[in-house]
C-alpha cells in the first residue's frame, strides 16, 4: 500500500493549495464593464480616498481597515459597507490607487472562495491619467445612476 496519496491528502488539509491568481484588466477593459450588472467594481482604498474620487459605479470595501471583508457574515458585511455581500460566484473587479492593495485584497477574496476575481493594476493613478478616454458615455451614465 502506498502512503503517497494519504500523505498528499493530509498535507493538502494542512496547507491548502493557493487559489488561482486574479485576472488583470486594462483601463479599457474596466471602462467596457462600467454599468454591467454582472460585475461588482470595488474600490479597496480607504474611505477618504474613495470620497475624493472613484471610478463611476464603484463600491467601497477598504482593504487596510477591513482585510477580512470577504469572510464577513452577510449581515455584518451589509451593515459595515452599506450594500449586500456579493455571492462567491459574483465577478469582482478590485482597484486601489496604484495596484498594490487591490492585489492583496484580490488574494483575500480568492482565499475566501470568490472564483471570479480581477484586478485593475493601473488603478486610480491610471484611470485619472486617462480620464474620459475610451469610456463609453452610456456606461458612465448607467453607473452614475447606481449611486
């Protein structure tokens, strides 16, 4: 009898496999997704940063002040962030100022069981540098109405 399968199973329980890496999206990709009801755009910067500027239609889930956000009970998530916790199958697109916090938050979302997670590595720095370029007016109008 080989112990290898049993050993692999036990090690897998102790050290779960790393989740898949998040997808990465360009500014044009994000612009095309604005207003899409199947995608939740998430700003993981702190509330003051979110209040100053954000990508239209984005919701705030600040990573530094709540890194465990994606593991919260749905009622706690709703009370803390002001909107319903997305289902684990919901497509998430995370961004921050320059990409670092979004990557860390995406890793946490994947570990929490979210299966469709993407990041916008350019984040707000890139968005603001190219403001209004290739951003469909209809998508902007639709995302503005979500506020």
